[in-house]
C-alpha cells in the first residue's frame, strides 16, 4: 500500500501537497477524532485502492480569447484583486514546495479494474452436438453474467441519503457541512461520457433556488463557536457573488453564516506544473473552498481560518480530494467526536452523513481494488468501465446499505 495522502506540508500547514485518490482511500476509515463503537473500530490504514485516471504529465492546452479586453470587461475590480491574490498564493506555494520537497507530486495510481477469474475473455464451455452422429463437441463462448444488484464498499458509520433533501432524523446537528454544488457549466454539459461526468444545474437562478432551499443554519451546531459550512466554488465571479454579496448573498441572507476563510485547490501535473497556465483567461488551474461559520455563537479563539493552498494532481473530471483529514488536523476547527455532512457527494466518508443524487456512485465494488489483488494492465482503463453507474435510489433515505463485499 502507498503511504500517507499528505505527501508534504509546511510547518504552519498552510501549504499541503495532497494525493487525491489516497485522500479518499484514507477517508474510508474512522479517525481517533471520531466517535468509535464496537462495530466500527477501524482506524488503521485502508486496505482498498480506488481506481483512478492516469496522472496528467503535461499541462492542458486551452484556447484564449482574441480580445485582450475580454477579462477586464467580464470581471469586477474586486474579482480581479481576488484573482491576483489567489495567483500570488499559489505561486508562493509552488515555490515553497519546490525548494523544500524533492519527492513525487502524486502516488502511483491504480487505473484498471480488478481482473476477475475468466473475465475479459469469457468462459469456454463444451457442449455435445445432439444432432451429430459422432461424439464430437462444439465449443461456445459464455460471457460472465452481470450481477443484478451492485455491491458497495461502504465505510463504517457512514450515512448516505438520496432523494429530495430533507433534514436528517433526530434533529441531527453538524459541526461541518461541506458542499460541492454542480455549478452551471457549459463544458460539463458537453461531456457525454466518462466517469467524472455529471449533470450541472441549468442556470444561476436554479442554482440560487436550490442552495437557498437548504436549511443550513438550523443544521449547524452551536458547539465549538458555531458550525462550519464549506462550499467549493468555481472561478466565475457571479457564483462567488451569489454566495458572498453582503446584503443579498446566500451566506448572509439565507444561511446565517459569515465568511471566515478560504482554502485553494491548485491542480498540477505529475511534474508539478499548473494544469493550465496561471494567466489563462478562460480556465484556471485552481478552485476555491469558501469557509463560513454560523453567526451569533462565536467564541474566543474561533475567528478566521488560515488560508491554505492544497496542491494536488487531478483525477477524473470533477473529483475533489477528501478533506476529512485536513479539517480534523486544523487546530480548533472541529471538536473531538464531531459530526459532518457532505452535500452533492459522490463518495462516502467514514463517520459522515452524505446526500446527493449519486451519493454512492464511486462506492460501488467495480471502482475499488483489494490490497494485493491482481489488476488488468493496460487493458481495461477506468473510462472503459460500465457507464451505467450506481442506482442511487437503491440506497434508502437515512439507511446504511450493508457492505456485501467486506465480510
């Protein structure tokens, strides 16, 4: 098994080189900061590997607008200043890693599904030819039958929810709520295949309507100076304005939270170069995680959250690193025995609640490899796996599906 998902971080923990697949693998186990039980005491290293896409070795080429005035006319002065500050932060992070770390920028990846007995080529069966006067036999190729019900690897104490959102039972409160909304995205709409593809929201108004419908304030705990909500947001200034506008923004007006910090996810190649040029107008190599705290319950020592740059080699489209460990290890953010929920989730996290239309998509057995299991080499890449995915409706609301494979 590979080592820790944190490949390197500075002493202040403001710059972290994080292996994306490994962060998800590690999040399948409970930590010593979470409540344990006799049924779920696994705090050791994970024994399964997540199937991933190959690590990109070179930056992506992106077209640029012909007019040099494009960016200036499309963004406000405050957005331009925020972008310059973000670029300065990521450049500083890359310099710090480059001068302090000499290891790989990502861990080796599993990019093939498990090799099953008699798989790929089927099973050769011999049949007697009843119409033949001789004792000769015919040979036919029998393909392995596909299981009618998919099996899942579900982490301990995880709580997947699907269907229209409603508050979890028993008035459950959370110290952390993490959201990765499917922001309107023309590029995502054009993608019709591939395991990272998803259905984005149609418009800014539909996005606003959906986010406003979530009772975030009532779901956040008052413990530890007020619960945290963290939202992944693209580099579109209109989406950031939708959340952060002081008067009409969703943070202040609808959720009752105030911004206390942000983390930056910088995507790099396996050689440590930004996945696209930092000066690109149409596409950026980074995304922001806006972190806010419930208003009115802050205590001493629960003020601003330090800016953190998370540097990571990307995986399949839209897959984010799991931040469970980073939140747990950030001093003062989460209490021991904390509760957390991820919304719009596509992977589960041990001890966390999760909600979304594809909440168990990448927990299906076909996306994981057991430790020591032989894999197909250069035969069946991730993008060739079945496109049917997981039927999220198969997981009842508020119930944890039995892990049929981890006996």
